[in-house]
């Protein structure tokens, strides 16, 4: 079998030897370099820009400002487009804008002959502003008289959506079940950044009247459309190339610098312009994970049955719509799908513009936030009624056969219960839970857990399109072009395996093209929503099946046999019954390519419109040791159990889980973007922003429950994002178990734990003593 | 109509603005540079190579020699491969070889960090040789005891082919028609070089276990196969990319440096190695036009009827087989096809290895050589019997409906007679022919003419494969990928026109991809044999027709109509009867791409195996003024009349004719590679090799006879090579008319004319006087 086996990554050698070419590797020697001039206020208006000093810098070529930029508004998020107006993304972005909506907003660009000259000249651009008070939280931005960031949204409310599932209202439920216990709490998640290794960067140049943009993007075909919208150009005039890419985690599922780079080349006669953001710029001027504040009420019977819940979520959008309301809408949907309420669930989700970095897509897309809130809620409820957390989840998790009432998405396979049971067993949950009760002393241990669900792709909200093309090489190998983008996650490897499996060839015979180019590559929406193995994989499988049929039909003609009596095995056409080799693939391919009599076109292309969806699920178990005096949490053990369908490559699946859990640990304990009182970032660099290093990352244990999902190719379903979801609440719940302290916001930094421990009487208030 | 109209070249803007990227433009900043160490003897053996001094050069990385190179022999010519052994190209080339067969043969390579360091180190490599006497002509190389250049061919005869058409022998004909006039002469053609603007160059690097070669080649898919053969690698491991290319004229229809570059990168861990030849190296170590010597006997009745001919041709192959015997075999075939002999034609063609630069493909592929011989013969016969040259051709040219007895190629359309008549009229042939009789004085005028035929592509000798792929963009434009290579000739423009025509779109809506990449580009054999408009054009037409059908089927579904009732016009789907616009292509494309309900895959791919052929033909008319004392020929007027079927783009067709005639003028008057007595080139640079400049090129008049060929797309047939064929004999015949002097070899340089004019008594032997 080529699938369900751990072949080495197909891009491993190219990447570890430095042969893989990334965007910056492709910048030609005579390129020009662009540097963005960013706003140094958080909310206001640019009144005047003075480039006199900048122009004196040797190598200076051009200064373009917000006053030169087209007035066109365009959307930036990497969503499939919709032909229906109501489903189209919000257009609120200009290439450069005099209206400053966040610290670091783009207001001008310097083009110069060297990166240094560009940076130097950009620093010398003088800007005069009219400054307004910053709007630093959704609740503040919603206050009457806060002042609009975008004229189209006078109250700063980008969007709001509400739904009720069940009968009556939450208040009815409370009134009618007086014996229940009610929880009323607010859970807060912080702003974090993706911190992909390769920074946001694009180069653009022209060929005749066409613009070529080479960019580190997850979504080349979508970027092409967005550039067309931003520059008011028909998109046949635009070509987007995605080379190897060094991570994205959703940040590169947005048009970050591509439209700007595309515009800049048109201003310098089509010369190549390279625009690379620094780490600092990437923090402030690209995208972040939405900070969301969740007001939750939950009603539970003393036997642990969840009766009703009510959610109000405030999502801080930052300055621009980007992925906008989709994120918190996704939070609300998962809040609904994760647990079953006996009576009713009410949900209300608001997305609000704020004067902060723009929230966009980030691994998990709103689910790490809601999973923190929902799983804190679950353990807090358990504590109130004295119930075991795993038992609570087993009792209340959504039943098999669930069909989402709003989207129609069905649990085609659903391994939640199996994951919970397998994890409980493997982790030794029950013993540890008992063993760590009633601890005293400065170091205390605890175990906690959290579960999650996650759908795959965006059906039925948008159209899911994926495509692949396969051609037979003369040596009997095949070229595989997929529109899906390898961004580090291993997509190219699993797509190669699926093509090999469907064709009956060994994986070494499948050569996947790792670069996407909108001029050549079949249309596929790219890397987001953990869709590629599930959706693009199906396109590859079907294209490969089509090529296999063509090869067998061709072989049947050559051999004077019926195609049904033939098969491809061991890189040869064989008799399907006896397995006897009839023609090696190499000989067959040479004949097909070069024979005067028997030449034939053997290629296949397939576009898959995925019109279904399914849920992955799982649970995370963490054991921590909390050093109370030092306010530090040490993760002693962390286990994640996934139901991601059947695994195409178990080793890569485990690697995905390792990376995701590591991201979840950072979310739990270390990472947070900090701002001063005016909204200026305080830690927009990797020294001050505490991204966990390999020294901080625990060993991760992974287990899989391999249910065969009928809708995914070879039974697989989403895996890319899920592992990043449950670690934070699992760790938070383990700290709760160890210390009895329920922290309601992320991260569980030493500073925050100190405040909580003092409040809980676990330690003296040293700060007060020092102050005194 | 998109076809039969002179739209501007689609690549014009990119090329004149410098936006078009050529191979050298793509070399990355950290590339290594290779320099070949060439032999400084003409025939012999490398005994020892000493790199001690070379290694001292700062920046030196590696020296590899013929002693390190694999022993594998591979073929270099850009022919379609054959699955039949007998039709496969001769393998006689190693990457580096200790057996030196020509001055400048490749014996070692230096790799260094800069081009200068590589060049300096290469000069410091010391080589010891064992030297053999050079073989400077085919007749010498065939002498017993000459010594074999290749062990497989002890007599240096690479190949020989003979045929007879008609009854009996030439000797029988002479014996049986005693009243006839017989011509017995030898016509000689010289060695010339292509002199393409962009030099031979390739860069190669690795991605994992695959080798990527970016090269200035006419034939990327063929190069891929050759590299596989040279490196003994399955060709799925090889990727060849063809960027924009600055001319080739057939030289880049050979593997010149690609296999070597591919091998070099494997020796430096896959780092990019750039290998560019200088102009001097391009002259000596790439390919040249074969110098062929033709012994001709011809028998003609006094009424001008050609009775019988006998041809013996000796082709100087140079050191390696390359395109080898195909060239002179093609000469012999055209000698047969150009005229009809009443009784018999005997032909015998020999290709002989010599110690001279290797003969390869060059615009016309053996036909400029034979056309010089055949058309000199025709005028020399006319002079013997006092017949008008045009009348002679009208009487003896091959009749319509001709079917080649060996290949089965048919004149599907044949405009030779029309070209002769149209040219005679437009040129004022009869008046001038009379007016320039019996001149005296130092400057004399004359008119001459020559005709030609040329087939298209290589059917039925090899399999002709061409392919194209079209995809609909969301803006209603299409991407067109053709495997055919734009090398300056305008292929991309005419393919764009044909796709637009077949689709019913305006040409601005067709975006052709000018770069070929064997990983993406449908398999097409590339640019040679004037095949692309005729063969690749058909692939484009059929792929476009298939896409058109898909679009109309899709539109029919959307509109609830029958597809047959719809058409595409004015970039919209219209009612076929009324012409009423029903849906713009843009709206239709957006719907097809993004509609939740109606999304569809709209692309088409087609591989065309051309199993037919047809002949282009035409005639050239030249008027010269010969300055006898200065021995200089001035072309006062030159007209070429082509039957190339219906023209897809008349202006580009005229431009092709201009370029070809200019090349023919150089062949006639100026160009010749000169060698010293040891076979060392004397003029391997553009200062000493007299390529005509724009100052030397006459204004060219072009006329076309547009017969609609049933086998070509939109009625077209070969045009790329033909214009280079007839100018040399037309000019030679004009000099004959002006002076009475029949020069039997090319070029008609002042030195040669001086010798002839002295011999003919037209001028004093100044040289003798000076000597005395």
C-alpha cells in the first residue's frame, strides 16, 4: 500500500540541503526593493507626507504615498469567492490609505536599489497626522461616540450573528430547572501571532501587460483574484507563483503584500520589485489570531447533564475586515457542535473593528478560542458538581449521527467517544486524577483534559474546488500537478501517496510539482481549513483513477486484451487474475510517446467540487507540575488522541500533531501580543514575544483512532489544525486540578498565575511587600 | 477574424522593454560558474591533465576531466525518438572525452565562484596530447588509412544512402539520347554558423533527487530525454525549463551544453551551475551548417526538357554524428522533389566524419546546400541551351499531384507555378532579363532567380507530436499552454491567433505561456522543421475547439438551451442565429468557477500526432550590380514569393521572409568559417566572420500565393526555414547573368570573384603583378 504508510517526506532532501527555492531565493540581481512607511499613530489621518530627505538617500528610486494610491477598496481574506453579493468578503482595504486604523498601517512606500537604501529612505519620510483616540477593545469600540474606523460601519460593528438551538430561551431553562447548578463566567483569549519562519514577502514584475507576482502564499489562485480586484485588472492579466514556502499557519491565507507589490512594479516600468516585511512588520501589519472574549452561562443538572447554555462572544477584529466575522461565527458553531444541550443553546457573536492589529486566519480559525472557553466551562462545571471531566464529556458530547441544524454537516464518522476512552486508558487518567488530589507544598501536580471537534474545508458556506493533473512520463513515472499548496505540512507527500495508490505505482514513480503557478496549475483554492488531504486529495485520487483507466485502455489495445482483465502492480501492467507481468510501465510509456503506430495522449485532469463535510474530533490530556512560588507550569506529559479518519502517512500525521500541540502550549503558557495604552505593540519581535523554543516544548504523545470516513479519500479527514486546539484548555484544567485555581484567560503566564495564587491564598503578595 | 490578420506580436512589449527573461537573467546570485577546457589540437588523444595551477585561482571550486566522466555514449540531435532501434539517433558523444575529434572538443570543466575565476582557471589547466593528422574534408577522411575518428566507423563513413527514381541508369539515358546536352559539375557549399544572438547556455541545479536544467533550447522535451540518456537517469528525474530564447536557427535543436550542465550540478551537491559558451566557443564547439560538395551530372534536351540527373553528395559531418546523415539525405530528397526527370534520377549521399566543427541542424536543414547546387545546375543548363531560367523551371518543376515515391508525401497544395508567374510579373523579369544583356564596363547588372520546395515537420520518418492545453480564467480569458517553443519566430503570436479563432474570442483574451517546462507543459517536440504553425497549431486549434464545445455545453445547461443553437462571438455566448448576447464570457467564467450550484471544470488538452505532410514552395528573384574591379556584388533588389498556404499573420510571415532572405544573403556573399591547415578555426568571432549587418542587408520584397492547404490548421504550411533557401543561388545566377561568370561555390566573396574574373579575362591579375 502506498497510503496508510510512513514514506519519507518527498520534499525532505530538497529542504534539508537548501535546494528548495523560497521567494527570497528567486529575487533577481537587478531587482528593486520596496519598504513600507508605516503609521506611528494608532488611529487618525495622514495630513501630509514629506519625502524631501528620503530622496537624498543614494539608491532612492521612488516614493509613493497614500495620496497616489487608487481609491479602490478590496477584500484581503483567502476565501473562495462567491457569485452571490451577500457571501462576498468585505472590501475595506486600500493599497495605501491616509486613514490610519492601527499602529503600523501602510501609508507610503519607498522603492530603492538596495534593501538598505529603501529602509533608510523610509525612515526619513516625514509624516504629519491628525490623531484620534485609539479603540483598544470591542466593548470600548461599541460604545456610543467611540468614532468609526470605517465610514461604512458607523458603530464599528463589522457583523453580528445570533442563533438558538432547542426550545425556548436560556432564561426559560433556568427558571424551569431550579435544582440545576449555573455557571456564569467570562473567558478571554489573547492576541497571538503565527510566527511562521519565512516572513511575509512578494516580488512582482511585468511581462508585457501582465503582472507576475511571486509570493510566499498559501493560496495562489485566490491571491490572483484579489490582485485583480485591488488593481481593477482582469485577472487573466495576473500570474501568481508560489515557490516553496516556510510556513503560513493561516497568515498567508490573506493578501498581505501581494496587491501592493503588484501595483509597485507597474510604477517602475515592470521592473522586479521585492517587498519583504521584517519580523516587526509581520507582527503589526499582517494578521493575528483574534482575541475573543466569551461571556458564558451554563446550566447543569447535578448528575452532570448539560441543560442549557448561553454564549455572547466579542471578537476584536483590529483595523480591517480580513477574515472577519467568519472566525467568531466558527467559534459559535463549534460551541454548538461540541456538546449537546438538553434544552437550549443561545449564541450571539459580534465582530468589532478595533485600533489593533488585524485578526485573520490562524490555525484553528476561531476554535482554539472557543475550545478554551468551552473546555474551561466544562471543568468549571465539573468542579461545581464534583464530576469527573472525562465522564462529563462522555455524557454530554454530541451524539453519533449528529447533523448540524444550520449547515447540514453530518458526522459521517465520529470518534470522539473512542478518543476519550483511548486517552483515558493510555494516559492513566483515573489513577492520576485520584493520585493528585489534596496536595500541599510548593510544587503540585495535576492532570487536565479537553476535547475538540473540527470540520474540514468550508462547505457549505463557500464552494470547495480542488484540481489535479497527471501526465505519464516516458520512463513510466508520472508528473503530478496539484493546485494544493505544500506549506510545510506534508501535503505533497500524502498527495503523492494517494496518486501512487490510485495508479498502482510505487510512490517513487510519482513526481509532484511543489510550486504552484496560476498560469499552469489546475485551479485549487490552496491551503486552509485543513482541507488539502481531504479535498485536494480527492481531486488527486480521481485524476489518478482516470489516468489509470486510460493507461489500462491503452494497454488493452496494445495487448489485444480487455481492459478489465488488466491491472497495474509493481510498476507494470499485469494480468489481473494471475499477476503475470505483461508490459513494464516504462515500455508502455515509451510506446505511447514514440510509437509511429501506437502513440497516444495519456494524461488526466480532474476538478473536484466537494459538496460534503465531516468532523474530526479528539481529546488532549496534560499532566503538569506547578511551581507555586515561581508561578511556573511545567508540562510533564501531554497526550493528544485524534480521530482524523484513516491516516495517509502515520508518521507525518504524528508530526502534524507534534507541531500543533507545541503551538497550543505556546498559546497556553507563553504567547501574547502586548500593547501600550495607545495601542502600540510592545513585544513585536521574537526576543520579547515568548514563542516556545524546542527547549520549552514537551515531548508529545500521539494516538489515533482510525475510523474510515466515507467522504474522504482513503478514509481521511481534517488533521492540520486540530492539534493546536485543545492543549491550552487541557493545561489550564490541569493547573486547576493541581492548585484549585481556575484561570479564565490566556496565557497562564507567571505574572497572571502570581495574581491568581495570591488571591487564592496560595502565596504571599510579594509585590505588595516590596512596594511597602 | 483572428487568423489571417496582422495582430502585433504578443511578446513584443516584453521583449523591447527588457521584461522578457532569458536564461542568463535567471541565474541566481549564489550560482557557480562552469568553464569548459577545450582541446587545442584537432585530432588526437588526451594523455594527461594537470590542474595544479588552476586550483590556485581564488574562487576555484572543482576541476572535472574526461577521465572522470561517465563512459556513456549518447546522441545529441533534437529528433523525435524512435522505439525502433534502426531509427534511433547515433550515440557517439560523451560528456567529456579524451579522444579529441575537433579543435575545441570538450575535455575538462572548471567550476568556480565567478565567471572570471572559472575562465582564468580553465586557461591554467595543462593538457598533454597525442596528436594525429587532421581529416579536413570528407574525400580525405574516406581515403584508406585516414584513421578512424570513431572506433564504430573505421572508414569514417557515418552513413550512406542511394536511390534511383525512374527507369534504367543515368548512363543508359546519356547513351540513348545522344542529342542531349550534358552538364558535369561540382558545386560546393561552405561551413557557416547560425550566429543566434543569445549564446548557448544552460544552468542546472537539483531539487532532491531531481535535476532541473534551465536552458536556451528549442526542444525542452527532447533535451529532457537526452539528459536522461547521457546521465543514465530515468527521465522523470529530470526537468527542463525553456525561458525566453534569443534565437536558435537549429543550433539549439541539439543538446549543446544541457547534459554537461546537468552532470556538473550533481558534482557540487545540487548547487546551481551556470554554463555559458562564448561566441568563440559557440562557433567551434556547438554546431555548424554542413559543408556539402555535390557532384552533379544533368542531361537536358535542347527544348529544355530535363531527361536525367545524377547526384553524388559528400557531407562533412565534423567530429560527431549530431543530426548527421539526415541533412544530406534531406538534400538528396529535395533534389528529387524539385524537378521532374523524364527518365531517371540517381542519387548517392555520403556523410563522413571529419576533424572539423560538428554539422547539425540549421535553418533549411540541408536544403540551402542542395538548392544552391540544383539551381546553379538549372541556370548553367539554361545557359548551355539558351533558355530562359523561369521557362526552364515552369517546364521541369514537379507536377501538381506529386506523391513522393519514398515517403508518400503528397503535394496537397502546390503553388510553385503560381509563385514563378507572380514573381516573373512583379519583378519585371522578362524586361530586366533583356535589358541587362550584353553589358560592358566595370559595373554590370544582372537578374537571377531560384526556386525551392520544403516540407513541414518530419513525418513519416519520425512521429510528430504536438500538444496544447487551455483553461478558462475567471475573467473569461483563457490560458494557453503550448509545448511549441517561441524562439523569436513569432510562434506564440500565431498560436494565440489560432486559439482565439477556434474559441471565438478576441486574441487579447488568449494569454499564451511563453515558457516551456517539462514538468507542466504538454509534450510537444518543439521548434524545428518549420513545424510549429502547421503541427503545433493544429494541436492548439483542436484543444481550443474542445474547450469551445465544453463552454457551449456548459452555457447550454445554464441557459436551458441546445448547445448547437449557441455560438461564441464578441467575447460572449450568443444566440447562433440572431447573434443576441446571452451571457458575457466573464459572467459565464465566474459562474463556472464560483457558483455553488453550477461550478464546472472548463479546460481542454489535446495531443496531435500529425500523420501527414505537405510542401511549401516558392521562388526568389534578385537583381545585382557587380563592381568588377572591386569584385563586389551589390543587391539592388530582391523579391521572394512564397507558397506557404494561408498566412495566419501576414506581417509576421513577411518578417520571417525578411530574416530568412537576410540569412540567405550572408550565405551567398559573406559568410564562411575558415580553418588553417590543421583544422583550427581562423575566424570564430563576429569581427572576422562576416555576418551581414543591417547595413549589408537589402530591402526585401515579399509576395505570397495563399493556397489553402487542407492539412494545415487554417490552411497554413511551412514558412520558418524556406526564405533562407533560395537567395544564394538567385544571387549567384544574377552574377552569372551580369558577368557571364558561373561561380560554383559559396560564398561569392571578393577574393573568389577576383579569381573568377581574372580567369574569365574580365580583369587583370593584380595579385600576380604585385607578386612580380
